[in-house]
C-alpha cells in the first residue's frame, strides 16, 4: 500500500502544505485519488530561502506528523517544490549525429542530444534542476515536436535549462532529510502548479501561470504546449500586508486581517467617504490601539500601488520573451495571495491579457481544502509524481535532473545522522 502513496511537499515562506495521493485500480487502469491535505506554519524560511535548518525541519516534521495521523499511513517519500528567487533560466542547443546506419532516430539519440544541450557553462555554485526540451530539428526540418522514428542524419534540440543555487538546494534537502523523508525529486513551484491547473489547450495557445505566494511570485509561460520561460521574483503578498501596516500605523497581524477581510486591489468605484469599521478586528487581534474606522479608498490605494508593482515585474518577464500582452489564454493565478479581491480585474487592465483564478482541472478532487489556490502547488507535485511513476521509461535527463546533488547530500547526511 505504501508503494501507491505519492506525496507533494510545498515549503513556502509562511506555510508548509502537504498533499497525499494514492493510486487505486479503476475501470480504466490506475487512478490517482487525493486522500489527505494538511498545512502548518513555516519557521526558518524567508523569501523562499532556508535561513534556519533546525526550524525548517521542525516545521516540516509537525506537518508530516499531522498528515500521517490524517491518512493513517506512514509517508516516506515526497516530491518537493522549490521557490528560490535565485532560479536562473536560459536556453541551450544540442546537436548530435543520428547513430543508426538507416538514419532512424531512437530514444538514445534524443537523450544524447539533450545531454549535449545540457553541457553549457553553469555559473559557480549553481546546479541544473531541469532540462526541458522545447523543440527538435531533424536535418533541415525545424519545429519538430517528437523526432522518434523519423529519419535523418543530424538531430538538433533546443532546451530550457533551469538552474538553482546549489547552496540553497542543499539547505532545503538537508532540512527535509532530517525528518527521515526521502526526496523523489525537486520541482520548481510554477511547473508543479501548472500540472494541476493548466489544460493542454491553454498551453497550446499561450498561457502564463502565476503563483502569488507570501514572499515570492513565481511564473511559468507556455506556448505550443512547451515551457518557454520561468522565473521566481522576490516579492509577494506579505509586502502588501507590510504596506498596510505602515500606511495605517497598525500591527502586522491586524494589517493581515484587514487585507483579508476588507482589502481590494480596485480603487475605482470607491467613494472617498466610504469607511470601514475595524473595531471588531482590533478586539479579536487584542491590539492596544485606538483604531476604529479607516478609509476604504485609502486602503485600496495602498494595496493597488503594491499590486501594480507586482504586475509590472511580471510584465517585465513577459517582455524578456516578447510575450507582453500576447498570450491568448491569458494569465492564471494560484497561491494564497491570489484570493485578494479585485486582483483578476486589475490584472486584465495592467497586463492587457485575459486573467482568471486557477482551479484544479486535471484531477477530480473531493477534499474541499485542496481546491484552495494555496494548495495547488502541492497538488501539482502529486500529479507530477504520478505522471513520472506511470511512465515505464522516464527520461533520465528530467528524472535525475539534479545530477548527483541529492545523492551527495543524502549520503553526507547519513554519515552524520546518529544510528
């Protein structure tokens, strides 16, 4: 039964979320069923970066224990998301000669071409996380989707190389190994979210998935069903909370409640005289403050200014790949910060694109909690793991995308762990 368990661990800056799935036999073969989802506060992680291994380990252990009590099965392996803002993304080409004498391209040729593309100069202290093929070329024919079985002399591949800061990866993996968990693989957050949210039609047309977290905004851009760009930006919804705290001169916990219950990113249609009574929130948060009434328009202006900055940074990423205002399927928002009122409407205006909140389209989920935007990354990790497990032959370039880094970290940790 344990072999059928797939778990996705999303280590965020304010919360850790763990979704557990199980493969069961159905009428059409193995089906993935979500059997549990839990979350807990994070300590030791700031802006997507581990700054205390001990605190991070304790936070993960608490969530793991809660999940095991919920599902009643020990969890030993997890797929883990990466939210490191130091992620780098660049394109690389690889060219090889077709090995067979009859010129037919086989899987070995494809893997050799991808390995050739992988051989680029990686910056010091960086490690390759993913090598994702975008398109192939066979002799003079370009834009080939799948070259297997085709005939040719020369095989070319264009790939997207995603690199992460190896010190940050080691710190995250070390914190997870301390809990006794094994890591199946690391997946950057927007790629995982896309597995749960985006349809093939959206990926064909051109779409951006934006994960609006508390301390980071991560995005993945797809076109013709291929990932063409990804980035993680060091800004998030907690910056909006900080702005409210400064603007209203109130404690951060009260600012968070005000944002959640009364915040909106839309300034228009709000009358200058409109006011919000927050005396109840002041009492509930046990704040020694004389705040009773605040201006609704002033609150919206504070939020709108920061939201506009976030959209500007997102649009800058689109401009880098010449896709600003040119994604027909628009922008899909996930993450806890996406629940802000008026966010989608503002995105349509500022990004000049269709916009919507993401929902779990690619799996039937009966647990209501998993349908929340903040759980979609962890859910995507479970789907990612299920897709990998269901493949009889997994591309080693993707499956072992961390090279020997995880094994090195694991063997190092086994040496110093008390037996």
